[in-house]
């Protein structure tokens, strides 16, 4: 999987319930600009064959990304991009493969620190979220040997008012068809080892703020940036939770700028 001589190699990681399909506008634009793009379907997401109830830990959920990372050549560098929940997937990859990542880009994403367990950032997000945030979402629970798991089944009103509120109607309809049940694996992440400054903390980190996000609100994004100590911050105005559909041109422009800066 050697890097293209004509451009950079981007690896794009979706958020909860999504899949590699959420990046279709970004992938096309980056490739048209001469870059290589790898999109990932995390376990039980997108076209991945597992059903949601077959995935019991965040490690299992993250296995497809780890497979991509394991195939990188020793000196190969990528720009790793994660959206929303994908921020935790990025952190796990950064902890194991810091030498292969030129920069990690957190797109309106949750972003852990090295002082707390990875679940802490979700606990803070839940703490500030209004009780009616879920709108018409449905929830199911499962007891496993690793602890309880809550699954979210996304409703059409939730997708319209919280996820795709500024995106084209066609993308909302695509989301209604393709979103799958998701978990945040909070109980599991509460038992996961803390990330380290030596590995996770050694990777260049960039945060992209979306000002009209109704899920990871701008206030929470700003708190996350201050809490984590990120210095490289980019803003996309007029974007909902899905900048890859509401502001794809601006997002691609910023990703290419990051790639040029850090490679």
C-alpha cells in the first residue's frame, strides 16, 4: 500500500451508524486532486457483513481500521481523518501506529485525552446533552461478558433535525436508507487503558469545528479543543454534523491543506 507519488494518502473513518459511503463526495474530490483515498467500513457498519449484535467491544468494532493500518509499509505516512465517534477509532490507531500517521484530523469528533479513560469524553457529552436529544431514536440493550451495551437505532426525524439539518435532501434520504444501529461502547471504553503521551500524544492533531452541529455542539467542540490542548484548529461555517455532505468542497480544501502542512 505504498503512497502515491502524485499525492497524499488519506484514510477516512466514519462516525456511529455511518459507513464508508458517507465520504462519497470527499473521496471523489480528493482523488480528482490527485490523492489516494482509503475509506473504511467499521464492524457492523456500511457494507461490513457483521450484524450489530455480533460486535461486543470497541476493539472488535475497530478491527477493520486496524487491518488497514497493519497493511501500511514501515515508512508509509497517511493523513488519518475521523468524524464524530470516529475520533476514538483514530486515537486507537494513533496509539498503535503513531509512526505511520503524519496528522490525525478530528472532524467535529470526540477526542480523548491521556489523563482519563476513553469513556470520559462521552460522559461529558452526555452530561451537557438535552434529554430530548434522541428525538425519535429507538434504543436496545444487551448484556455480554464484557458488560452492558446500548444500541441506538436512528430515527428519520433525528437524522433530519440533528444530523443532516443543513445538508441536501438527497443526502438525508441516503442516510435514512443506509444508517445502521450503533453503540458508543461506553461501558467497554471505561475499562480500556488510557492513551499515552508517548504514542497517541506524539501524533500531530488537527480539529475541524462545524458551527451548526446539533449533536457535537460548537460549545462542546470548543471545550474539547481546550481540554485536549489542540493548537491546530480549523473552522467550517454553515456546516451541520455532516460537513462531508453540507460543505464537501470546504472540507476537502482543508484536508489538503493539512496534508501539505504535515507531510
